[in-house]
C-alpha cells in the first residue's frame, strides 16, 4: 500500500535535464572565461578553456545518442552554443589579427541569417534544423584555422611569409566550407518551412515543460 502511494506521489521529471544539455550550457558558460583569458594575454588558459569547450562539443552528441537523451531543446542548445563560441572566438582573435576580419564578417552574416531563420521557424510552430555533419565540419575547420593562427604567431614565431601563406590558406578553406554549409542549411530550412509533415511541428512552451514519468525502483 505504502509503495503504491509513494509511486503516485512521485513528481515527473523534466526530460530536458540531461547530461548533453548540461554540456551545451557548460560551453556557453565557458565563453566569457575564454574571452577574459585571451584578451589578458593568457593564451595557455584561453586554449585550455577553448579545448574543454571543443571536447564537450564532440562528446555531447555521442552521449545523447548512446543513452537516448536526444531532446528538441538539445537540438537548439547545441548549435546556439556553437554560434556563440565561434562568434566570441572570432571577435577576440580579430582584435589581434586583422587578417581574419573577412572570415569574421562572413561568419557573422551566416549566423545572423541562420538565427533569423530559426526564429522564423519557431514562430511558425516548426522545429529549427538540428546540427548536421557539414555544420560540425565547418565548426572544426573554424577552430583549426583560428588555432593555427594563434599557435604560429603566439608559440612558434614562424616567419611572416610562412604565417601569411598558412593563415590565408586555412581561412580560405574555412570560408569556402562556411558558404557550402550555409547553402545546405538553407535547403533544409526551405524543406522544413514548406513541409506539412507533423515531424517538423513544435510547440516550444510545451517542449520546455517536457515531462516524463520517473521509473519506479524495484
């Protein structure tokens, strides 16, 4: 009798309270620490902060799939953390390395357009596009390009000609893949917006309150 009563009084838990979602929030919280360390000239601490962010970005998707913790909120938090991190890193780097301003402008334009598209989908009761493989590759190339610039100038002290060739090559490749990524995401946006398939429908307030019953303990 008491067991049955205890099961009835147990409150449902929010299914958005997952490790992958916490990792996405962690990546957002790390951003100001990276900016502070980098702008203060503490490159080692800045790289450590960015490395932790990148590691959590690589692991959260695997954890979500392996433990069946994929949520609609997580599909929105993950790319949001990516965009905020990329934007902050690009701005910080651009303060010291004017050569990346064109990449920064392209990044800001791409992310603003995609953010407006996501807001438009939400307003129309549609799910924004989850992160795709080409988005992840674009993010990886971005970090490689920025990391290469910082390491060559801040640690290796390579010659000016080597620095210019390597940094320009990395930035051009990254910018090209950003354009490709934007085109692919734009196609997905159009597909979602025009689709009448219920799998794309989303009630955001309900999703934020998403509940699931606690599993009774034996």
